């Protein structure tokens, strides 16, 4: 389901984040690490993305993605990378509340793995009924119209800037003048 979702919207950071957690559970650590990197890159240097507007009551924080990235790096025995990632997460943590990250740094220095962050159980993407009802197709362009040219003998089909210029083409014929 996450693969299908990400195929439709490949910039959905929460999708990569959740798929990374599933990969961690399946012990597919390289894939999880890749997904967490993609989630962080799709945050586009924002400290968070609030998905409430889309119908998911969850805020994805950059520090949580980095924490989970460090968890995947721990499973791959990349302790120095995990420490560097957690140091980076400290910078992204809002208002200096870094107790969780301080404990994680201690665990990594002791060679203990971390559990990745996840969207709370039971939180599902449910778009509002009002938004789903508006998904009916709309005709924004309107009905097609036939527009005829006021230039006599005009057989050109296309856009005006592409019209070939012919000498004498724009002069009305003698019959048209009468």
C-alpha cells in the first residue's frame, strides 16, 4: 500500500517515513535507511510538516525522521553515522528539548540499538467528507468554441505567433472591398 501511495505522490514525506518503519520491522534495514533519507529530503529543510490539513492527525518532525534514520544506522552497525545523525537531530529538535536525543546518544555510544519513531497506532489518513465530495470532475475550460478569422482567405490553423508571414496575404481582395 505504501509503494502504491508513493508511486502516486513521490514527495509524500510521511509515506516514506511510515514505509521506513515497516522496513525496519521486516529487518530490511538498507531499504528503511533509504526511506528515511527520502523522508528527510522531502521535508525540504522544514522543521515539520503538519498533515492535519490532508486528514491525517499527525505532525512529522524533522528530528523524528533523523532519530529513525539513526535507528536504521544502528541496526546496520554504523555507529559513527548514527552518532552524527543524532547530533544533527539535536539541531532540529524544537526549543532545545533534547532529553530523548541525549539518551539516544548515550545508547549509541554504548553500542545499543534504537527503536525507530512511528506514527501512533490507530492514526489513519481520513480525508474530510467535504473534500472527498469535491473530487468530482470539473470542466474548468468550458465548452470548445469555433473562432473564425476576419482575414480573408485565411486557412491557417494554429496560434498567432506561429503564423507564417506572406506578402500580400493580409490585403483584402477586390470582391471583399465591395
